[in-house]
C-alpha cells in the first residue's frame, strides 16, 4: 500500500499520512509533481493498493490529477484504489470524479472519503475562520480518520463517500456545472505583483513547473493546477489566483493542535 497526494497548504498530505499510517505504520506517501512522475509511476506499478488524495476544487478533483490518470492509463489495471478528497465546505462527488476515470482505466475502486479541513484558498475571505475554529475542524478530521482506519482494519469495510449516484448529482448540479470553466484545464490566471523579490521559493515548490525565475523576475507559464502552494509560501504575499490580495496564508502548521 502506498499513498499519492497533491497538496498545496498541507491539508491533504496531513489527512493521507494520518490514514495510511493508521493502517500500516510502514506505509510510504509520495507528493505528486511533474518532477517526480517517473518515480511515482514506478511506485504505482510495484504496489497493489493505492491511496490517492487531493483537494476538492468546485466539486471536482484538480485537473492535474485527471491529467495524470489519463496520461498513465495503462498503470491502473487491476490496482485497488482508495480516493480521498479534502474540502473547505462542500465536496459533492469529488472522490467520484477521479474514481470514474480510474474505472475506465480498469482500476478497482475500493472506497472513498471526503474530509472537511481548514480553508485553503488564501486570496478569498469566504471561508476564513479563527485558529481555534480551524483546530476544531482538524480534531474532528482526526477523529473521523481514526474511526475509518479502525473499521477498515477490523471489518475490512471501506467508506464509499462521493462515489454514488446521488453524490454525483449533488456535485454536478451543486457546483461543477456552474464552475466547470475553472477546472476544465490548467489555469492561466495566476498573478504576481510588484512585491515579488525574486527569491524563487514559489518556483521551487510548484508541482507543475509553472513558474521560473528569469533574470530576477518570475515568469508564469500558464499551467497552474490551483493547488495554492506558491501563494501559501510566498514570503511577500506577492501571488494571487482567484482574488486580488492574500487574505491569509493557509498553512496547516498554523492550526495544528499541540504542534503535531
């Protein structure tokens, strides 16, 4: 069993680590990025059970996840895949979006879970909460993950959240149809303002190689998967995507109870 994840602010990585280690303390998890794709493809080939985790975007999974599945369609045959989606408020069938693609690649979907976590959209005021409120959200997610792990280990029963027909309708009509243009491909809307000091931190962390420092200035290549990693980590809050200014850099480390 291995875990594969896309995570910008740390929410998804945190949840995947919690679940996979509760099931097998020796399990390994890998961050999905273009730089590491060859290694990750080999890991998938060499393992029977894959836990695939990603943030929810408008009741969809990130375009890079869908792109990765399709480009490597031959590696999924007969693999047992568990889909995990993290969300700020509403997920619909975010797990189902990846699961349906994986089924077309002959994968066996063993389950799915959709976990509420602190808001990860740094340049919007919509879902912002206090540190204490976010800590409560994480504690509730911890509790759910522990319960799920116990049921899987004791009864070999996996949750099926987001995988059914009703969830499909909820995701489709709740958000995905109205916001499909935002998730139909890679975004070209990333913006860098004059606060940029050319430190290169955003380029080094981008899973898509979407940013490059050229003669001291950051250049954007229009292949953003909206993970918010660059916005979260920019020391000058110089990068935005949806909004015009960074409201809060939503790092999970800011909210973890007891400095986990």
